[in-house]
C-alpha cells in the first residue's frame, strides 16, 4: 500500500511528489511521457495578461478573477487555490531548484524577449535569461532598457531561432520606459555533431556541455560581437552542465542572454532534470513509460490504481491519488469526432464552458481550452452536475483543471504549483487523519 | 469610356480571365497555336475551385452508367494528362466497391457500362480488394478495379502556366479584371488592377475568354452581358492525416455525397457534398456536412472517425443555369461544360464564357473552345497540347508520395528541412521566394505544401516567417503579420473538423505560438485584415476573403 500515487511527471507531478515525500508519505509517481516542462519556455509564469499586460501578478489577481467570474463558465483554478498557494508553490519550487536555475520575484513580472521578438511577461526566469530582462516598472529599468545595443546571433544549423525576425521585432517594440532597443542580427555556424546542417536545440545544448566545444563557440561568437553589445542567443547554452552559461559569458566578456525556443525546450528540460534527480534522491518511486489505465473504487474512495507496465497491468493500492497528467496537449482531455468532451482514461466528468467550444476566429480565444476537471479547494475532483466529489481521495492539479486559458494568460506554471500545493496539503492532512484512526 | 487611341500596356489576340485549370488550359492551348495571350487571375493561380477539390484524376468509371460520353472523354484525357503532367499525377489506380450499405443493382450493370464506354475496368474478388487495401470495409460485397489516379491541381496548373509562358503567353496572377471594353458590338480590350503593385493596366485584344468558373456571371456582367446565371455548387472535403488507402476508393453507386476517398500526397481526402451556395466567395464548411463525410468514411474504412482529420475545405462547382446557353451544341463542346457565345446571346462578338466541366478534361475543354475561337477568327491553327509535356514534366516519372523522401536522402547533409510534415527543404523555399519575391506565405504553400501536414504550420510557419526576413523580402513586423495571416487561414480549415489527436496538436501549436512565442503581443496588428481581399465586402464590415480561402489541406 502506497500513501499516494501521483500520475504525470510535469511540473505539477514532480513538485507534488517531492512535497508529499518530504511530508513523510510513500509516493509512487507514474508517468507515460516525458512531462510538459520541455514543451514550455522554462520560466515560471504566474499571470502575464488579464488581458492587459500584468506588472504585479498577485496584486492584480483579484481584479483578474472578478473579471473571470463575470465571464461565467468553470471557476478559474486560482479562484479555487487562492493567492497564498501561488506564493507557497513558487517559493517551494525556488527552494528546490535554487538560484542556479530560477531567480526573480513572484510579486513582480518582468518581460523577456521571445523567439519571434515579442516581449513576454513572466515571474521567475533562469539566470541565463537575466541579461535580457526588460523591467515593466519604468522607474526601475532592467538589464535591457532604452538605448541598449543588442546583437541577436542566429546559428545556421538551428532553424528555430530566426535572428532577423527577432532583432527586427525587438527594435520595433516600445519599451515600458518609452524608449527602444538598438538591435542587429548576426549569424554564426556551429554544427552540433560533425558537419550536420540541421541540428535541434537539444543537440547543440548537449554539445555545449563539453568545455572544449564551449570555448570553440565563444571564439565563433566573439568574431561577430562588437564591444558594448548585449548578445542574444537561442536557449541552447548547455543542459546538464550548470557551468556552461557562466563560463561562456565570462569567456565572451559581455552581457549575454538566452531566448527560449519551441519544443523541445532546453530551459524546461533543465528544471525537469533537476526535479527528477531530487525526486529520485528522496526515494519517490518512479514508474516511467507506463500509462494509467484505470482505478478500482470502493464505496466513495479509490482503493487502487491500475497501470500498464510491461506485459501486464500493475495494481497499486493507494490511500490517495493525484492526477497531474496535463491537458489537451497531453491527451489527458479529449474531444471526439462527435464533439463530445471526455477525460478518456477514468471517464471523469468534465466541466465545460457554455456555448460553442470552438469558434471560427483565429484571433479570439477558443472556449474549448477552458474545459477540464472541476475541484473543491482540496483539489478533490467534483462532478460538475452534482457539485459532489467523484471519489473522496481523488485529487487533480495542473493542466487538467478547468477554467483557465493558460497560453493567453501566461499562467500555466503558477496554476500547476498552486494547485499542487493545495492538493498536497489536503492529501497530507487526510493521511495524518488516517494514521490517527 | 474606353479610348481606342490610348496606348495599351499589352496588345494581344486573346485575354483569358481566370487562372484555374480551364483558364490556364485555354491560355496554354492558344499560346501553343501561336496566338498572343494574356491571362488574368484576381488571386493566385488555382486558388479557386481547382485548388479546392479532392484531387481525383477520373478514369471515367464514375460516369460509365450516368454519362458514357463523359466517361469516354475522361478515360482518354486521363492518359493524356498523365503524360503531359507526369510530375503532378500519381497513378494510384482506383476501386469501385459495393459497401454493406449499398445495393448491388448498380454494380450489376457496371462492367457492361464500362465496356460500352471503353473505360477499362475489371471485377476483382473481395479478398483481392482487401489484400490491396487492408483498411477497406471487410464487409464489401463486390469490387471493380479502374485506372483512377490523383492529380495535384496546383502543380498541374503551374505546369500548364509555365508551358504557356514558354510559348509566349503572359500569365498575370493577382490581377483583377475591372472592365471589359466594347466597340461596335465587339470586344476590343480590358482593364485590370495589379493588386500587389496597386496599379492599373489596359490590354487591347480581339477575344476575351471568360474562364472564371463560378465567378463567370460576374465577369460577363462587366461586358454588359447580364443574367449569366452561375450557381455555385458547394462541396466540402476533409483531409485525413494518413493515406488510409493508397488507391482511390469509390462507392459503386450512382454518384452521391461522400462517395469517394482519394489518397493525395501524404493525406487521404473524403468528398464531397453538393449544396447550392449564394456566393462563391463565401463557402461554409457546415458541421452537419463534416459529420456526413465522417460517416461516409466509416462506410468505406471502418474506424475512419478515429483517424485524424487535419483540414477541411469547401469548393464551388460552377453550375450554369442559362436558358440561352447553346446547349444543343454538344458536338463541339466537352460534357459538363457550358459555353456561351455572347455574339449569339447578347450581340457582342469576341466574348466567350466557359464554365463547368471537370479538371480531368480541362485540356479537352480548352481545345474545344480555342477551336471555336479560331473558327471565328477564320484561322486554321492545330491544337498541340496533347503532344507536348509541360516543362516540369519533361523527363519526369509520374509522381510518387516518396519523391520528397528520396530527395531528402540525397540532400540531408546539405539542406535543412523547414516543414517536417511535408519534407519541404529550406532551399526549395528560398529558391521559390527568390523567383517570386511578391509571394505570400499562402502562395508559397500552394506550391510547396508548407504547413499542410498534421501540425498545420505549428512549427514551420515561424521558420518561414523568419526566412521572409532573412532573405530580405520584408521587415520583421510585416513578416509577423504574414505569419498571423497564414495561421489565420489555416484556422479556417481547422476549426470545423477539430477533434481527437488534432485537438492535441492544436493545443501544442497554441502553446508554442501564443504561449512560448507570445505572437499576440509581437509587433504588427494582432488580428490583421486580409491584405489581398477577394469578393465583395461582408455585411459586418469585415473585409471579404476569409471564408473562401478554405482550401486543400
């Protein structure tokens, strides 16, 4: 008998597993894929747009939630978790991974350049992104401010970092301080392996884990960088070796920052690696490459979780279950060809916005992505028809929750962490209750 | 009023209006006969009906019972098109199958009818059919093999256009006809607007061939010939992300909705419906018809609904309803084709309106109409379009879906892949961009298939926008607007069919574009209007040209 089975190894599942383990529980983490961290940008978003750009996410949360409430539909996850859970979750993650991997302040958003040259708000970011930080507070300029000279350096072999597009758009953007950047694009060649012409960011990052290749890269870069310029590079500056970025920066002797790429995203993978190592070290039992296929329920409780392991089903008796499998992007929510919504593995009832789920406007939001599981404040999954729990010990957190437009709001990591905290708190309390029985 | 003394930009024998298969076929035919030709297309070549069909190159089997003459024409033209457009045609072969839902009455007469129409066909056993197409409904009762093929409408039209150019024709896409000039009961010239360069052109000519298809009535009206009624017959098609079959599969019934599944490139396409539409520039993709197509797919391939629909589009068949059509004159005209000689109908010499017909017989239709025009000119000029392959097809084997893979195996150490789904290389994109510096991303897509695979542009569109910048075609904010316009156009054909694994894909695409890249807050308009709108403005004040852009996946 395990205390908890956590399903899903994204940010939610990893952080929750460690949190529960540290509370003294026996935790099994079951996951099929490699988790959602590598899909995203590798920073910690709390709330970036409401839809105006947000400078102080926690201060602006109440207004955001009031507007969400007026709009109707399933409650926003932040309305369920409350703001303290956000602070707690972001704080816990920061402690886990340390300032080598995440810096910044949960109360204050900054803007960071994206791989098409937009300025994207986020709360916590990796130290390798700090030289690209644009402050949203005109009174306190960030590393990049009016008049700064930036050279965006593309790598010929890497097609997902369009340097001219990024440089051109950055130069065309008004900064919060009213000024603009002075940018240019440059191009270098740096094949990841041999003479290959089509390298992924991941393979270049692996190459840059090698100190010899780092020095080579620094030499190639220095040929195109002019004194006084800040260098913008794709986020490929090492994945395993934490010394990669500081060494490169020192060798180049100039301000230098990384811009996240489309998946597979190296910054997210760094967080994934770090959290997975911690989970293993703290003896979370991890069952990889295995899909949840069902549960056994007794009365109003889940008694065991069924997992497809190699060649047979494994039944794992558990006192509580935390579902953290992600949303539509992970296949954890499904819309079939008859336009019927479902949670396909356990057939849990799905909360949905009223009206059409998908509309003809590319620019507008698609209500479909607000669909998901509804929960109470303990993150226990509710049946939206009755308002009652589906099973008293079945919790959900992260991307499977109803009520958010994570990509538009820039709220995904904050929701993951806050809901993980609430779920952990409830699971720990329940397990302690049982221990006293 | 047209002034005959004004210097025209061109002075030619024939102006062809419409850059679909018919118009380009007429331009090629006339140019090959030594006539001076200008073709005007208001948008991109084959952006209308030709680019919005299922890709079938008819064997004739579809018509052996209902219209044997049409069947015979198809069989003959199939062989010719396969020869002269080898690069655009895949010789897939076809099957006519009787599904468990169908009666065998039609099938009983099928072979005899095929024989009478000289369309090659043979009956094969159900087990042979299933061996050939393992996903076919195992409950099928009978199967007939025919020589159906598939043809890429864009590739074919661009091939014919290139051939026409070689023979001296001037092909002007994004040139909208604005006026047809007449003097003393004759057409004497046209005016047009060069959309991308925003300027006017005038062209003197002896003949105008109106090959505007579903839009032919609008064009005829510009010459003062009113009430040419062309009713668009709207049909939807859905592309599934795999070749569920490698052979064209027809239901062996009288032609009906949802009776064909066509493997084209990397996808298979189920079609189609037929509903009268008020405006060919506004073609809907109704959900009810999507459901009807998915059910039709189930009848042919069980589990069809679990396969992944990647894109849908709507095309407009032109149905000419005009009592004054020289309808009896079928000796000279191709079946299904309507020709109006406006000399007889309206007392205006030098204008023909041509509409209808089938893509398979586009060459024959062009031959017939140019024959008629030459007769009116009093000149003897022989048609040679069947004898000479278009430039892209010279020395080319017929298309196979593995072509790009073979090219990739040669080039993988030299060239990047920009679009993984369609194996489109960086050099293919950069070379075409250099040749067509005014091309939009959608123009490039129609030629290269970028963004047409399962991810629908999720990964490649940003790379393509980056290349627009790095190749010096445009600045970053404009490239960003182009990127949004491209994704917006993809969405037209996505949202009506979004389900299953394609929802998962779309969630990832949204995560990348809006989440990671924050495309909504990059420079340039967040929801850009159509740069090259088509058709009349919409009643809600929005520019036209969104609905009608739904086209082949």
